[in-house]
């Protein structure tokens, strides 16, 4: 599984509050690739919760 945050990210922090093992937000969300495999459920939840659809899960 690959997780990307596109340029539409507004840095709201919703993803980090749902799945802080994978996402961290300063100006824009960043993905901790090494943590994705162990946190697939919360990654999907964070992607669904993103208000601008900036998290791409493939």
C-alpha cells in the first residue's frame, strides 16, 4: 500500500488526530512510510475523514 498527500492538503490536522503513527502535520501533512503497513485501518479512516480528499491510498 502506498499513501501520498497531494497538494490539496490544507494542514487541518484531521489525519494526524486519527492516525498519528503515520501522519504528522506542520504546514502540510507528511507520511511516515515505515508505519503504514502496521496502521492500515487508521490510514483508511484518516483518508476518509480528510475534508479536501488530499490523502491518496493505493
